[in-house]
C-alpha cells in the first residue's frame, strides 16, 4: 500500500469521499428561514424587478430595472375598522364619508383620507407609506405584467378579478378589502388594481423614471414645480385599462375623496 499503486488507490478514495460528502453537507445545510411577516402583512424579498413600461403613457416610461431591499407590506388596503382603531387611540380626525353606508362598512377600505392622514396612521402602526417602487414590485412581481394577475383579461369575466366602474363586479362603489381572490398579485396582495387609488410616499415627477436611481428609489425632492404625491392602482371609477399596475396618478397631499385609500409598508432593518 506504500508503493505508487497504493498511494494512487488512497488518493482515489480521498476524492471519492470529497465528491460524495461535500454535496451531502451542502444539501443537508438548512436554508435561512424567511422573516416572519407581521399579522396582515406579506414579505417581499430583496431583488430587481421591471418597473414602468416602454409603450405606455409618457410618465410611465422608460421600462427600467430597479432593486429594492426586502420589506413587509399590507396584504389588504387599510380598512375602516383598522383606521377607526387609530382614530380612537389618537384622537385623529375622522375620515370623510363615514356617514355614507356605501363607504363605511368595517371591512371596506377607508376613504376620505389625505396623504397626511395616511402617513399619520402608518407611523402609528410602526411603518410608512410604500415608495412607488415598493408598491409596483408588490403589485407586479418580477415580470412586466400589466395587471396583478397577468397580461390578459377576459372581457366577460373580469369581475372575478377586479373592482372597476359599474356593478358587474358585484360592487358599484368600493368592495371589501379581502374580495377578488382571483386578482391577487404574485406576492399575494389583494386589490392592487381597482377598488381605491393608494397613496405612496413619493412626490410626483412625470420625468422621474428617466433619472431615478437603480437602487431603492424613493422619489424626487419636493420643488416649487413638484407639489403632488403619487397614487397607484386605480379605483372603482376607472375602466380596466385605467387600473394597470404601471399607471401613475397624483394629487395634493391634503386632498380627501371617495377614491383614495392606502396600505402601509414596514421596512426590514
């Protein structure tokens, strides 16, 4: 065994051990568990996604790749019941339209709240509003789909997916935040198309996509020419094309009406 043939045989046995044992160790090594999402939220992993489009409205161009760190985001739009807990706990002003039965049911999205109101609630919950990039990634996933469920829809069956203009979707105005299971996003969010427009953290700039950073964009600085906040997702007054997840809307942060709501984000340190 000490001659050349013995050494060669021993070496073969060592390589056999390496090739067999190391893959076993690697395959047996436990993967890092995903962070546990707070109740009512979902985990969005870090990574790149396609943001915007190359063939839509001018403020949606160009399609570009954006990286976001991992974060948690609400699975549902904030409901009336949740918002009223905040009002009772803090003495914050009541939302508008709470005396209107069409909008005040506990499981319906809160409306009649401004961007300022939405931020106050978000901070009370330990988070903030989503950036445009965070919102679109959670609604769109990692491909270039135009609606949360994909790139196509059937004109005769869209009411199973989304709350838009009309009552074919069973709701002439807002719908419960946990309705339209068939229309959830790739990450499992409800109503990222239709129901209510959702306030985002960013100031609005129609040309921002042309100059935005690749890593975790948080919107442009406020300027005398840039006084509005972004809203995303469309609402119950829009048609099916108006609720594409790439569409951007904007309004002043003090505005309150029946088509604006929100969901919150909690960054992961």
